[in-house]
């Protein structure tokens, strides 16, 4: 297959920051809307983008993580000017004023356009986030080998 | 077209950190110097790399953002060891001592080598940064669809 | 050469954060295990991943950097929830409990699988980290032109 035929975009979403998730989903929606196949692989902090609003963690550390980094996609804070939650509130206000969709809306649009979302098995195990704590639209929980295969077939692969 | 013919490098510059901007422009200059076509798409915090030293923001939040994250490329601070501005000063000193060009110089070299720079329309609207607040070398302010098209034609695409 | 023949993955490892290094080495090991050629180019904070546990820095700033950002790969702290070293300890515990290899082990596996690691000459010079302060497995210290060439030949290139 020549690369001219490659029509897939894949992303590793490592970050759980509001602004970076916003960039990731905007790119996903843009690529899907232009007819590309889009695959998102969520790992580490990025897993928050796929979580339901339920407590997670079994052991002491897992529960601590659930408390300090818990909640769902709407709890994501910007990577800069977070100001203990104030930054999130401010950016939400600013985006709404400019008619920019919210993170949960963007994610839903991505799902509606057929963007496939995967969770990283290893991070879920380490961070003690079970499959049940994640939204139903998640295709599967997979390992790094799966991602490598997707990246190989992609015209563009991003680490966000 | 086979991918062997692809000779373009594209970047999404999301970060406005001094060290990451330094990496982005160094890669841009290196690629352009080796004969590649280079396209940089600046979004969110990365927009600072294209700003003039003028106040921005119309509403309360936009103006707050202008105050806390204002200034031009020379105001960028490192992502680590920022120490309230001291880190920036220290890195500038260290780079100068090793004859490494400054950020504004690197950006100018990139422009001189024909690197094309674009601003993300949506972030500019949300952050209330008008076209007039940006340097003249900015080609245009575009949406995500434009970037997707560039990435598709690129041998390499980076998210920085 | 058509892109279907491209079987190389290249990475710029800019970050020195424990979690991002973990992602970088996991991807490197996964790709190498699946038969890809893997090239890692370490720059700026990422250089810590290749350092021995020796003091670095000649001038005042270089020595300051050596003190505040010194040590080897085992000193890397997570990008979030660092809690002054507590986060590192917690993640190490959690990973060990799930039988996930440590960072030094992952790096060794990458080396054993033939992953090639390069240091960025310019950052080493600016940060005053000499070649002798780096582990023997580092292939060479190279400039941006070398990396551009590698990226051009790669099916996938990531900036981490």
C-alpha cells in the first residue's frame, strides 16, 4: 500500500488537561468530518476523558488517585492558569460566549462521527480504573501493541 | 502519490512554554534548511509565539488572560524551573553563553527560510486575540480543517 | 520508496517526567518487539533519561540545574501529583504491585531490543551535561538535522 492511500489519523491522548483534551477532540472531529478514519488511544491522565463520574480505586493509592484526580471529563482543568478550578470555570464561560462546544459535547460529536476510542489496559490496571467506570462508547481496553499497529497504518499520529 | 515523495513537515504548536517553543522553532529551521516545506499551526498558549507586545482582550476574562498570559514571544517562560521569571532569565543567559540564538531570532530565521505560520481561528476568538495583535508574517488565521489537510500531506506531523 | 515499506518509529523525548518517560519507553519497547526499527532522540529535560547519577554543570547556572534537576532516570517525578517526591514513590509502589516494570528496567529492555538512543548536542551544551555523564548505550550526540533525517524515513514520529 502506498502512503497516498493512508486515510487514518491516530492519537495517543496522555494528557487529562482541559485544554489539551479540547485540542485532541477538535482534531478528531475535524479529521472525521473530512472523511478520515480516527482512532484515539487514551492512557494515563487521558483516561479521565473516558470516565464516568464514579469513585475508582481499590487500594489506598488507587483511592487517593480517585480522590485527587477523580471525576469525569467535565472535571478537567486547563494546563495553565488553573487557579484551583477558577481557570476551568473561566474557560468554560469564554468558550460558551463564543459558541464553542463544551468538552462533553465535542466528545459526543466525535462518537457520532465514528471516532473509535480505546483505553490503555496497563494504565487502567495501575490507576485502578475498571472497565465499568468508563463510558459505554469505549471500544475496548487494549495494549501498546494494538496502538503500534494503528499508528503504522496512519498517515498522521499525534501524542497529546 | 507515494509517501517517498512527501517532503512536508507540519506542527501544531499548542504550548507557549519557552523551552517547547525553542524545540518547535529549532525543528522548523532544521527541516526548512534541509529542503523540507514546513507549516506551523499555532493554537491556544502557542499563540503567544506570534503575538506582538500589545494588550489583548475585550471582555473581563479576555483582559485577565491578556494580563496573566500577555506579552510577546520574549515573555515565554520554561515549562520547568520557571521560578517566577528567574528561569527564563537563566536560560537566556545559558543559551547566549553557548551562542545559541534567542527565540525571536530563531523565529525570524524560520520566517526567512520560508516556514509558513498560521494562527488557530477558534483559539484566537476564545482568547480574544485579534489578527492585528499578531506579527505580519502570519499567513492566515485558519480552522482545524486546514490543518488536517496539511497533516495529510506531511511526512511528519508533531504536536508540541 | 513507498510508505508501505516504512518500518521505523522515531521519537523526540523532550519531557523528563516519570509518566511521560514511561509512555515513551513503553511505546519504544512495543514497537521494537513488533519488529520496527526505533530511534529515540532525547532533548532538554528528556536528557535525564540517559544520565548517570553524577553531578553535572560547570558554570553557576549549569551547576544549579544539576542540583535542581539532577540525578538519573530514577529521580524522574510524575507530571501531575508530584507532591515533592511522594507521587513518584506512590506510582512506583502502584506499578510494582501490578507487576509493571520500572523505568530503568524498561530502558534496559529497549536497549536489549536494539532501540537506538541519541542525545541532543545543543541541549547538552546549554545544560552543561557532558557525554561522560551519560550512559554508555547512547549511540551518539547529534544535531537537529540528524533527527529530521530519521523522522523523514519513519512511518510514525512522536514528540513526547
